[in-house]
């Protein structure tokens, strides 16, 4: 899969990307043949510019997910700020088939996990593998999984065409990074959020999973805190190859928001979270329709 650095600031992330970029380095970066600008320089430039100086056209999308009202409001406010205090373009399924993007993610993830980790279902080691991963590997071993993956690859090409057209209308797309803020650490994953139930552990991952299928440079930037103190992040997405653009935009928004770079002290018990979800491997197996005796 596509991965990237975690950092304290946009400039730190940009510097990390500069260190990773080489002819033997991170293969997902677009070569800088068109410019001598480093990623760090892009971040510095963004932080030094007023948002109105960026001149960006910004879009916002829920990518078909339903978020907590307070979290979505924070993400929309940050998007409004980045769009120079103007309402952003709403990007819906009419522009990009986000529901299909989620199906593509699930099919290709199952195929990849089955190919890479299928041997972990061997009885000699299976008991050591968490049930969530076992279930996902099994999805990729179903009789029709290869056909579903081939369909997904075809759909991915269609999605890329839709994304290209979308970025003719906007320079940056903003998407909430999570459906809700941090959940109870004693729960393995939420099985229900905001009155919507998830049949498996992937449900809570759909905002970032959907963005990953777009095959565009993206980052998650803290954009505020809920009333109970939990942080909220916003994904910024740019067209393919426009890594410097997403860094400039994020650095400008980061500078404007001026949020703390970290938590001075973790707070426990600020408010009851009441997260619904499995707390044990047995409960996770049952939630995925697996026989706990197979663990």
C-alpha cells in the first residue's frame, strides 16, 4: 500500500519526504524534473503565505460517509478558511463514484492480504493472527475474489478519469479523516458510530480508505478539538503529482489555525465515550461471522 511519514508539523513531513526522494528511495513520489523546489521549500512558502494569497479553489466531500455533527462542522470550517472564507464546492457521487471507490478498496485489499499473508491461516500459526486479519484474508480467498479484483481494477481506471475531471474544478479536495474522534482504547474498533452499524472492522476506516483509492497525494492535518478535548483531522488531497501543492496548502492552513503541536497531557475521562465494539478476539471473531473455535 501507499504510505508516508508521521510528523509534528507540515514542514517536518516535507523534510522527511525530501530525505526519502531519490532514484532508490520512495517510489510513490513524483520526480521533480519540472522544478528545483524541494518539498520543505514548498511547506515554508505555504506557511509564509496568507490563505488568500494561495488563490486555491477548494472542494469538500463526505465521500459518502456519515460523520458526527461536531466533527463535520470543524472540518467544514477549516475547509471554508482554506477556501478564503468562501463556501467550498460540494464534491459528491455525481462527480466521483465514491461508493464504488469503497468497493474497489475492499476488493483489492482482500486480494493483497490473501496473496501476502495467506500462509498465516496455516493451522500451525493461525491462533497467533488476530481475527480481523483472518477474516480479511478469507475474503481474498473466496472463489469469486479474483473476478471481483479484476472488476475493481477496471473500476479503478474509471475512477481515475473521474478524479482528473474533478480536479479541473478544484485545486484541493478536503475530506474528514475519521467518522468520529478517538474511540475508547479498550475497544478493538467501533462496530457502531453515529447510529450506523459496521459489518466488519473496515467500516470506521472508509474516509481514509476512499481517499487512498483516488491515488493522489494526501495528508491528514489537525484542524481543531471537540468540546471534550479529542482532536479532529482533515484530509487534504491534491491532483496526482502535486505533492508540493498539498504541502503548501496544508502549511498555510496549519499556520492560520495555530493549533498546539501536541497534547501537553493526555486526558482520561473527560467525557464518557460509550464506544460500541468488540473488546476481545472472541468478540471480534463473532462480529465478523467467524467461529471463535477456529482462533
